[in-house]
């Protein structure tokens, strides 16, 4: 099993409009096109290709994270899903990300942290 480099990190923010300028104006990241997932967000990319995905959620300390995760890049997502399942990991089937050239799926580590595997093509 060859888990690739971190592809992106998704972080929850109370307001994309308020937080995005920090990443674009202060850190110099560029805004990427983002599919409509039915909730507010923004995809950003550094000059080196590192991505940060902002996910807008209610600012309530008692609300569990919604979508917060990190993603590893893989070359063969179907093989990775099979390998993880063979090791007892509960994982969803891979699916196309609408409006992109990538497939993704999610699973959780033993502490409940959400992890994505992502196969750009």
C-alpha cells in the first residue's frame, strides 16, 4: 500500500468571506474552481501546489466538525479501498468529484478523525 503525499487539508471556518482573504492576500494563495457541494466553501492553492479547502460551518463550540479532514493523494484509489477493507477499515466506495478530474472516498481513523483519499487523473 502506497499512501501518497498530503493532497489537501480541509478546515472548518465560521465565514469563508471573512477567512479567505487571509489565505489569498496574506499568504498569496490562489482561488481554485470548486464544485457546488450544497454548502459554502472555498478551495485555495499555494504556488507549490499545497491546497487548503475552507468549509463554512456554524460557529458553535458544541457542534462536532462537519467535513473537517485531510486528504492523501493516491495513484490507484480502487486498489487502496480494497487494501484498507482487507485490513478491516470501514470505507466508502470511491466516487467522482463533480466538476473535477478526481475521485475520492472517506474513512475514519480509530480516534474518529476523517481522512480522504484522492486520486486526481
